[in-house]
C-alpha cells in the first residue's frame, strides 16, 4: 500500500514530537519548557514541509489529499467534519492562550554557583583556592584520631543538619518538605561528590545569605553556620559527610 | 489454574523465607548497621539518648525499656511481633524524625536490626497473645454513628470532641517528655496510618510508654467490647479531613474577587466559597534562638478581595488556646508558663518585578518586608494585631496598624484557630506598606506561635515564601476571543474550498 505523502509528513513530525517528549521528559526527566518546545516544533514542521515539497511533483503530491478533500463533491460530509474539527481546535487553542494563568512563576536558580576566590567568615578572609581541611592529614597520620573526628562530625550533623538534609543524608529530613528550594541531597552524585571541601566550607559558613545573586540567596533557608558552629566543627562535619556517603571530595590535583 | 498454583507456591516460599529471616536475624550484622545509622538518635546503649535526642519530640525510642508503641500483640503481652518492629524500621514514622529505611537497607539487613535491637531489653521468644482482628465490623453509617458516642465518652478527654487533639490534658510519656494526642483529622500525621484496622490495634493494645491506654483491659472501667472498639475505630478513621491535605506543588493562595463586602467574621460561612491552600509549618531552625519541638504542623489560607479591601483567613489546628493569666491554660502547659498564641503574615513592601525578593527571614536591608502579627491576647488584654516593618531577623520597627487600616479578629473553636486579617488594597504610606495589585504574584510567608508550647519571639513555626494572587475576574474577551478566532478560521476554510472548487 502506498502511503500518501501528506500522511508521511505527519508521521515524521509525530516522530520528532514523541522523541522530544520521551527523551527529555521521561528518560532525562528534564522536559523542555513549553514556549521553547513550541518554537522547536514550529521549525520542525516548516523543515519537514520544505523537504516534502522540494520538487514540483512532490509539492503536488503533498497537497493532493487536501485538494481532493476540498474539491471532491463526494467528500462533502468528510469536508464538513474536518472544517468543524479545525474550527473547534482553533477556538480551543485561542482560549488556552488568553485564559488567565494562575500558575506560580517558575524560579530558575543556579544550584552550585561558581565560588568566589575569596570569602570572609569568622572575621577572617579565606582563599578558597588554597583552603584545605586541616583534619584531612590524620587520615594517614593517625587513623584512630581520624575516626574520632568523623564521629564528632556526625554529632554536629545530628544536632544541626539532619532536620533538613535527612537522617540518611538524602535531603529528606523531617522538615525538608517545608522548604523551597529543597535541602541538598548529599547521596546524589551531583552534590558533594562534585565539590571540593573548600566549597563546602564556604556554603556551610555563609549559608543561604552568602550565595551570589544567580543562586537566589533570598530563597535558600540554609542557615549561616558561622553563627552557630566553630570552624573546627564545620571541618569535622565535612569529614562526616564524605565518610557517611562514601564519596571523595574533589581536589585540585585531579583536574 | 497452573499459573495460579505456581503463584501460590511462590507466595508461600516468600512468606516462609521472610519469617525464616525474621527468626534468624543476624544480631552481629544488625549491630554494625545500628552503629553506623541508628546511634545518632537511639544511642549506642539503646537508651534513646543519642546526640540528636535533646532536639526531638517525640524522643527516640529507648530500646532498653522493651516497649514498642505500635504493635499488634495484646496489651498484657510485653513482646511485640518482629513484624511490628520491622515495619517501623522499613516504613518509618511520619511526622516524627524516625525515617523509613527500606530505600537504603536490604530486607535482610532490617531483620538483622530487629534481632539486634531486641537484645537491648533481652526480648526473646515468640509473643503469645495476639490481637484478634477476625471480628472486624465494616465501616458503615451506623457503625460510625455508634462509634461517635463512644469516642466522646472515651477518647475526647485527650483527643478532643472532634478529634483535633485538643482535649486539654497535660500528657507525658514514661520518660517525662511531653506527648500530644494525635490530631485525628490529619491522617498524614499518624505514625502508622488511619486504616480502621490499625486504629483498632492502637486502642486494643494501647500505645506503650504513653498515657494512651488499652481499651480492651478488663480491669479498666473504660473497657470496650470488640465490636465497640471497631465502631470507635471506624469513627476515628472517618474524622480524616481531606480539606487539610497539603498538595505538593500547590503554592498559591488565590484571592477571589467579590463585588459586595468582604466577610468580617472568621466563622462566616461565606469563606467556604474561597479556595483553600494548605502549607506545612516547620519550626524556626534557621536563626538564633532556634526552636526544635513544634506542636503545630500545618496552616490553611484563603482570601477574598474587592475594589477597596483584601481579607485573608488563616486556619490552623492548635491543641491549646493559650491565654496568659488563664488558669486552665496554665494547667496544660508543661512548666506552667503560657505565652500568647499568634499568627503572622509577611509580604514584601514592594512587589518584586523580577525574581529577586526580600530574604525570606524578615527581609534584608535593601528589601524590607511588612508583617501583620496577630496575637491572641491575655486575660487582661484583648487580642490585637501589630504592623511591623523589618529589614532582617532583629531589625523590626513597629508601625501604626490602625493608620494603615489593618484589622484582625480570631476565634478559637474545638482545636482550631480562625483568624481574619483585613487591610485596604492601598494605603497612604506607599513606600512603607505593600500596595496590592490584581493579577500579580505576590510573595507571602506565614508564622504561627503556640504559647502553651513555650513558643515566643523567634521560637515559632513558619513557612518560607509562597504566593498570594489576586485573581482578576475573567473579562468578556476571554470568552469572546476564542469564538471570534473560531469563526474566522471557519470562514477561511469555506472560502478556500470555494476557490479551489472554482479553479478545479
């Protein structure tokens, strides 16, 4: 059976459509935003129609079922039905466009903004490029002491952090659902596994208000921990985070 | 038939093997997991005094007591079923800090934990006296009706007349920690769930370690028969209030436009016409002084507006009406101290044009916020509302609420506060007060104080930024436009067809 050229064009467009929906929406779980999607589809439809009507013959073939529908006296009934559907569809699309939308605005923010090279905390200035965890050295020098430091870091975590970041460090603490943006999930490969200890020190010591503008500091409920914890406590809790999750901090050498 | 049989066989094997796992739980391995994951709350020695414990209510279970709250064995049987312990570990206990572990631990590992934590109290052997679920009375109008009477008689002294936990009794657990009777209208806050079968188990066995008694104990004057316990369980389950469900992603309070006057009173039935939105309340654990042991967990808001005014109704369940100076209020408070209940709403002084808002915690130097702060009053002073402007946690300035036209009135009824706050849409001090605008998303945050739970000042529950939206009435064009476009398209179609036919 010969498929008409028009049907073929429609099928090709359909394939593009479902590819976008399935690949980005379901597989990557990052659906393309509505307006962008409309634009993509617009170009794809134009493109496909161009290709299909490239030759005179092709264009004629493409149009022939439409021409037939419009002209053939035997298809009167069919014609009325198609016109009806097109009319209702146009009305519906217009309604969708003009009806007031009560959806809250999307707030896009950078989750791990680039760190500044210098930060100030504890009335001091730190250079994040050279800042290191002073306790890391015990990992080799004194494993017993290192273990103890990790435990103390755990105590800091379970007195201060787990309400939000979770007992399992999965960002699902008892109160996590009350916050927007949600607390960071340390088990996720996209958080501490990608970051350096100095970065964590910055994020912990200066909290939400210490974020640069692109990360929406006015939304983040991360407390300013220099008001509650000592420097040592922050370094210990960082040890704990890596120990519990089994991740290793990024370091400069690896770059 | 064959398929059915083999499914049965597989099921049987699964059942046998899971009980086998239960019996064989490896204590040594359980200990290892416990020391990595559970000690932080339950502590190494199992007493429940881990580093996190002082910040938690309910406190972590003391395993040395051998008491388990949520079991399906009889009230006079000390042993729980292994499955009861397993279930709490696997599923966790909602609205407490005990998480479910099944997403990171294997089934075998959780049975190992069961075997290990039983050793803290030397629990051994199989429990003998099981709860008998076989005489279940199906939920029906009649059963619920009968259950209601029993509930008022047996349960309301703690759980309140309508189950919102507002019986007004001071309750403690065996370790002297404050316990709040469950608010039965919020099934999402149950440690287990509100299936009548579960509730039946709770009232049959009691909740060990708390003052919630067994209603199957023949020695008790309050004993209920099997059938009566099913009736009361059916009634308790029917108290679930779907209008308090917090919908994920529902972040907007949609104010409805009305032409006439706005409802003055909090209990005006007209409020039913405004769409409610529910939000979680979380304790203020962000800035000094932090607060860790809240008693309130959600708030509901709805709003109306007209040309001149906006009125917002806040409703939240609070088990206690806290009026300082009132003797009854002092009785319920843990240390005899009572502060006022309160509720506040926060708005930016200037509605942001772009994404940037004031800091959610009482604004910042560049972007101040308005706060409407209602307080429940004391024995000597009536309830009142304050108007505050703030540029940070400790940078508040009190302004004249009456001058801005801000009014508030609250009523407390059977465990629920309802407070209406009202203000003109615009005020004379445009640089200091938010000027409401139709059709814009306006940031809005909430805070609530329960004065009987030592909440005062920075110690309270709260939300971060959500939205208020003054919903414009749909103009005629919303309906006219689609019709016009549709007619044009139809006209176009017919014309094209005509032309084409002429040519062809």
